C-alpha cells in the first residue's frame, strides 16, 4: 500500500431503515421503562434487518426524557470494531449538541440507556462522555453465554468507578425481554465479531 492511499477520515452512519424509525419517535420519553423498551425495539430491528449486532442505545435528557440521539451496533457493515451502539449514540448526541462533554455547564443531566452493560471499550466511553446516568438491562454473563460475544476485561469495581464519577447506575430494566432478543440473535446465525475470536 502506498502512503498516498492512507485514509484521511471515516464516517459512521446509522442504517437506512433508521430514518423512518426516527420519524416515529416522540420528542420525549419520560418513563424509564419506556426508554428501555424503545432501545430494545431498535436492537431487535437491527437484528431483523441484519444491519449490525443485537445492541442499541439511546441518550436522553435524564429528567425530561427528551431524546437526544439513538444508536445501534454497526461493527460488521461499517468494518469498524468501535462502532458499538453506545459509541454511536454518544457520538451522535455530542455532534447534535456541539459538545464533547454531555455533562458540561448549562446542560441538563443526560442518561444513556443500553440493552446490556457496556463492554470494556464502551465503559471508557461512558466515563468520558459526561453522562450522569446509565440504565442497563443487565450486567451478568448471561448475554455472553447466549451470544458468544466477548465484552472484554471490565474493571472489577466498575460500579464503584461509575459512582465515584457521579454517574448513577440503574440495572435490570426489562432484563428478560433483552435476553429473549439475544436468543433470537443467536438463533439467526449472524456474525459474532470478536476480534481474533478472543484468541
């Protein structure tokens, strides 16, 4: 490869079907369970449309429920191992608001809602994003056992790390519904994209 072939940039996009879905969303979702249900629907659609892995995330204003951005996993179609749902949602929220810190001055508190606990990479992104609340469907090994995804070496005290940075953690929102969706993904035979298959 010649150095003239080196890339100057890259783009990550949500799938084409998302445009119609975004038009159906309300401006705000005040109820936390309804926020998770929205995220689960997007993850399910991502599996059904085979447009990425079985993960979705949303950034909301924590108190009002205003939707700031949503994201789904785009690793395989984007040929980008960092295109996880959390990265997509957080990045789109930051771009929409024109900030790198979602917890910056004069901003409302923001919440990230995800259909499972973050992987090692996305955990770091959560810490640096400025969100003040993280809501997840579950955090135990059940998802990895069902799907075969490798979520990486999370810090043993990850909950305390969140708390120490003033990030509220809400666990167990619609856990069984989320696990049912992961079982559907596993049965679909779609790619499980662990780098080097964990070797």
